[in-house]
């Protein structure tokens, strides 16, 4: 088999929010930190938990569960913060996303990634760049640019 016939694959960091498994591109993840409460910012959106100092930079910490319309994160010993550098069209956005648990870095071949499911009606699926089937269920790949582009989820995505 030559190199041209080899299926393309991309690396993703997998994590959970509740019982559901999500993934983000590994190249967007700067580091993974233990959860610590941040500096509270008044009048911020509900999903903005505050600021945290990450190597001398004030990084906004986002409750990803709330950002995705789920229930608020309940901190456990497994709760982690994925510090992300997201290349938006007009700037580089650095945020910390709270995850219930971080699992591993995994490769997904491009042919294994399906589109967001069509349910025959409009729904807030614009943040889903793909879905991967695994033996244990599904992994939803998050489109970070769409998730943090103003208006993409119908909220003020300036976090």
C-alpha cells in the first residue's frame, strides 16, 4: 500500500460532559489543567465562570456544558480545563473549556467522521463538525470556530 492510498486521519482530544463524549482537534489544545475556581467577572454570561491565570495570561474559563445548553458543571476530582487557542476569522481566541473528564488523544480517519445527524427539523447543531461511531457509542466533534463565532449559537459568543 503506497502512502497516497493511506486514509487521512486527524488527532483529537476526547473528553466527557456527563455521559456524552466530545472531541476537539488536538492542535487547538494548548494544555490541560486541573480545575480551579477563577476570578469572577461581574455581569458576564452564565457560561463564563471567570478568569484564570495561565502562565501570565488571563484566560476566560467557559462552562462548556452551559455553552452547549446542558446543565451546569458539578466539580469533581476528574474535572479538567482544556486551554484552547481557537483561530477565529479575525483573531486568536484563548479560552479554558471545563470538561467533566478528559480521556485521551485519538486518531479518527476522515472516512469515519459523519455529518451531524439530520432530524428533519432545525436544531442547534451548527457547533458539530462531525460524529464518530465507536463500540461504546458516539463521539461528537466540536467545531470550535462556529461555537465561538458571534451569532453561531444564537447567543453572545464573545466569552
